[in-house]
């Protein structure tokens, strides 16, 4: 191979010398001619290998069932490899072309070697990009932070590549380079602080399964409320429900608090937890004639009969004076309303009755007594969930008046 290349690039100098051209001029003219010849030869090799490699890869992609080779084609891996072959040819030709130029030969040789290292890294990057796109199409890997893993690998490879370039360009020994890095390690850590934090955070996020692609997360600090669409070494991208995109530093996921709704989406129901405020002054004991009217409400008629029987038996056994309602045991409009709402929820078709379902009274407030609904909708889709919750509370608001209760509303005179 070496002899063939000497024949290709050595004849011009010999020809000029045979013409009795000055040695210096012969060397420079020969160099110029050889460089032009090298350019055309390298370009011809590139065109030939690009045609062969690209065609071969396309044919292989068409004949195989896997999508990986198709992604290699789309990421232009064959074209980058086609660049590498003429570069190797140039690298082998430099010592022959610059044999009479001892000063320029090592410079051009080092520059060619540097370009080869960069091109190899670029080829590896295109292969990893194809691998990333391929893994994202596999369901079990689609929610994994593959971008983070590939970025970490590429950072390591780029570090080795740049180190090799420095060692070659400046003729530095590896031990001396390590000593230099040790001296400037504090500066390196300061410069790459976010990258290092992101690297550690990506590992923790993946190992602890804190966030996956497709998860719905809420992070108020950054105004994020939507689905995770990308996890890489430095950032996590969230597409909010208003179609805006929020970028969150990856290390913030382990240093700050956020809410992941994955557990809710994978569960059997989505929680409804909302309350209304009942005016305390509207709560009272129910008289017998009022109970007779409320028996017309289908959901509580049987409950009122059973409850009345138990209460009358209790009061009669103890000779309770019922001329005053406060004596003995009684039913209140608020308690009966809570029972009605409980029965209504148990009969509502959109709720999961295998999960907790209750209507409860909370701690009284200056604005009234909270009556809270705590249950789970069987449909977890956002629009359907909102419809179910609104439908339930529409009914609650409309039914309050039948029990003689009043919902608290703040008027302008109530503001302190």
C-alpha cells in the first residue's frame, strides 16, 4: 500500500527533476499538484463508498423486518462512514506528500487525526440516535429516560476523544494531562455543575422510577402542569394542558417537591374531594310533619321510617318529654341531608363503589359548616371526570333547599 501511494504521489517530483527544475520549486510544485490530486482522489473515494454503502444499507433495510436499520438510514450513518474511508486515505498519504516538508507534515498529520477522531464520534452518535429512536418504539422502553443514558455515554466518549486530540496536538503525556486536570478540577466542576447534577439526577430518577415519559406531573415552582414529553441529562420537558411547554432542570426533581399523578391514572378511580358550606343557623331538629313530607324523597323514605321507629322506641322507653324537640333523640335536617347525599352517591353510575365513598362534616368555619364529598370517579379522563363532579354538585346545590338548609354566600356586608 505504501509503495502504491509513493507511485501515485511521487512521480510529479521526479518528472520536474528530470526537466531540471530547481529542487525548491520542484518540491513546492510537486506538493501543490499532489494536494490537488489528493483532493480529487479522496472525493472520488467518498462518492464511490457513499454510493455503495448507502445503497447497501437501504437494500438491507428493505429486506429485513427490524426497524433499526431503517433508523440507521434516516440518521445518515452510512454517509458518515463514507467520510471516514477517504480520511483514512488522506491520513496515510500525508507522510508521503509532505516527505520534503518536515515542519508541515506533523501539523497536517495531527489535523487529519483530529478530524478522524471527531468523525468517529459523530458516527457513534448517529448509531446511538438510531438506537434511541428504535428503543422509543418498544412499549417497555418508551417511558424510560433513554436520552439521558445516551447523553451520559456520549459525554464520556467526547471526553476521551477530546483528551486524545489534546494528547496528539500538544504531545502531552497522559500522566501530565491527569495532573493538569487535578489542578483545575475545581474550575471544571464549576463549569460542568449543571451537567454533573443532571447526570446524578437522571440516575436517581431512573433508579427510583420517579418520573417516566408520559407521566402527568405538577410542579408549581416552575408552573408545570402536564405530561412529560422528554427527559434528558439537563432538563425535563413538560407539555402543559394549555399546550405550552415548561422546561425543568432535571436535578430539581430530586431537590424540590413535585406531584406525579401516575398512581391515580393507574388506579381504579380518580378522587373527588370537594365541599360546600352550610349556614349553621339553618341547621335544626325536624318535626314529625316535616319528616312526613321528607318521606316523599325516595332515597331516604325507608331510612326515615327505620330511624323514626328506633328514636320513638328510645324516647318512649325513657319517658322523654317531647313537647320540647331538644329532649331525647331527634333527627336533624343536616344529618338527614348527609344520609340523602350518601344514598345518592351510592346510586350514581359514574362512581367506583368499590373504593371509599362518603359524605362527611368537617370542622366548622366562620363561613359555615363544610359538607365534604369524598369519593372516586370510575372514569379518570379529565373532561369526563369534571363532568361527573359538576353533575354531582349540581344535584347537591339544587337539593339543599328541600331539607331547609342554606348554602353560605358571602355578601359585600360580610367582608371584614
